[in-house]
C-alpha cells in the first residue's frame, strides 16, 4: 500500500465510521503525517531580481543556497520541484 492509498483509506474511514475520540485522534495524526508525504508544488514569487520558490503549503521561502530540498524546512511538507526545474 502506498502513502497515497493509505491517506485515501483513512479519509474514507473517517467519513464512514464513528470512532472513539482516542482512535480518531490517532487517525487524524496519521492523516496529517501522510498528507505531508504527498509532494506539493512550489509557488513562484516574482521579485525584482528573480523568481523565488515558496512552499505551497506554508508559504515558506526556499533557501536556494541549500539546493532543491525534498521537504520544506519550515513545515516538513514534501516538495515537488518539477515545474521549477523545467523553468531553469
């Protein structure tokens, strides 16, 4: 089972099943963790000198000196650099 399939399972289960509070809290944490593993596209912000990529989830500016990180250092969201790499 992939992370995406697990995420879909937990979301369906949440809608279809009444769970006790403790189990629901555990599943909510699982959903949050799985969502962070799904790569998010970067949003370019045009400045006067260059296009600066920012995390599509939290809006954190990516430090290009660190290279193309797989995860946002601010919120931990997995990042999808595909569109930005094609522009360079």
